[in-house]
């Protein structure tokens, strides 16, 4: 049976559990990009992400014997919540492996959705380690492992989004922007569109710090990344699925890599201007529009808003990454004269009237003429950085600019 047929079957299985989420035109984005921009609001699902679709379709398809053995998954995020919710609805026991480093908020969410049907096991420091533990447990107890993306029934469940898009859109869809983690959503959607709307260009979107699909397609073989930036946790994997890779390499028009800072700017903008809360992976596709602005002019564009499970404790980090990306926050390691009035002189002679000291770390050293000070400066205009550096040089301050020195920045600031 072809994957498209499985998508149609999945729609029938999940119709009473997963919502047919709205396809909403966004006037601000449409005006900004001179296009018709629509948002597919998967953040409005009961578990606040599209992952419910694939998880439920897979679990409900199990035989009665398999259901009795229970479901097992490894996840620190939305897949775990989808599995937990599905197992609660189907009265099936679930064992969910999560890294020891998983924030308490995410653990509580999984318990909230799974209630008494879910047992959470914290193992390993990373997702990969938790996943290995989960598979070992499955082999021991003969339970069923619910893969987050590399499974045809999971892909089929995610593919039901495509059927809804084609049903709800009253205009031909020229561009469809899809976030990519392991590739299950992209594989499911692109399969449907290539059969039913072949003129639609499917654009995959990955975080710049975890370009596993783009890297694999460029190499022509599925390849694991050695290191990734885990900030966009819903879309940061070292290796995409074997099945999803085979589909995506044939069906995706392009893959855009979006810097994590740009994603953070998008998260803040959506909250402030649209009252839409998205997690980092949920902001990927909208952030990608800036990199396609010439091609999408006058076109009908759909962005998948994949989820809204954002931890409020990450707000400061999101703001910080956004300011750094936009060139509005800069860190310096400056050798300050150890004499009274030095800080006042710095503020009067170096900083502009709209510049703000957002970070200041100093420890006075005895018997020294100067002492190292780490200063974070927040600007209103990114072009003001040049003036600050000019003044530092004119006043003969010895300094290092930290933003471009990743190792030193991480050691002193992060």
C-alpha cells in the first residue's frame, strides 16, 4: 500500500482525536512579504503540536496483543506528549524515556496528558542515550517502540495535515514551508502534495545549528552530524530517519537553514504582534520567509506552525539570542583603570545617550593599574556599535570584542 493511501486511512483513525486545525491568513506577514501568507495552526492541537496525529495513528493501529504489551517511546518533548495523550485515550500503558536533563515543566506536561497510563523513566544525559535505553527496555519486555518519525504510520498521521490544507485552501498553494526535525512531517506532507498538488513547492526548514537533512541530501546518503545546537529542541536531531530521508531527498524543492537568533526574533514578534505563542520549532517556517522574500512575492504561501510548547523560563534566553542576532547586544572584555571615577568616565565618554549597560562583571584586583571588566551593552540601533569601538580606541581602552569569539564568550557569559 502506498503512503498516500495510508494517509487517507490515518485521517479516518484520528478524526475524533486530533483537531482539523484552522488555516488562517496572516495580514501582517502578507503585507510584509507582498504575498498571501497563511498559517496552519497545529499549535492549537490538544497537546499543542502536530505530533498527536502520528502517535495516535500508530498506536491505534496496533493489534490487541501489541496494545496489551504497552507502548514505549523516547522523547523530551512533543512526541512524548502525543504518545501520552494517545495512550490515555486508548487505555494503553505507556513507558516514556526522557533524558535526566529534561526540564521539570516538560515532565509535568507528559504526566498531565497521560495521567495514570504513563510511567516516565529518566535515563541518560541526551535524547540519543534515552532512546537507546528505551529500545533496550522494549527488547526486554517485548513492548512496542513508537518511533517519533521514521515509521510509515507516524508519517501517515502527520500527512493528514496535507489533506486538510488542500481541503481548506481556496487558492492554489504555491509554496509550503515545513519544519524538519527527523523528517516525519516533511515526508508525510510532501508525499500527499506530490500526488495531489504537484505544482506546490515544498520548502523544508531546519535550524542552522542542526542541518541534518540538508547535510544528508547534499552528501547523497543519510549522515549523522557530530555536534548540533539543541536550542530548537523540537527540530534538532543528529540523524534523520532512513525512510524520511528517502522521501525528502526526492520530494523537497529546497531546504532553508534559519539561524537560531532569527527564530528567537520571530518568537518574540509573534507573541508581541499576534498574541501567538510558539516554541522554537514552531517559529521555524515563519522565520524562513525572510530568506525567500523575493521568490514568494505575489504567491500563495502556507507555513506550518508546528507547536506551542514553550517553557516560559526560556524567555530570557530567547530575548538574548534575538538581540545578539539583530546586532543590538554586544559584549566586551575591557581593561578598566582601577581608580575612582573610571566607570563614570566610561559611561559619559563611551556610551551614547540611548545605550544601556545590560551586563557588568568586575572584581577589583589589588596592586594593579587595570582590571578586566565584562560589559554587555544593549543598543537601540545596531549601527551605533561602530561609534562605541571608535571611542574605545580614541580613549585608549584595551578591549576584546566577545560576540565573535565563541569559546571566550561561552566561558565568560553563558
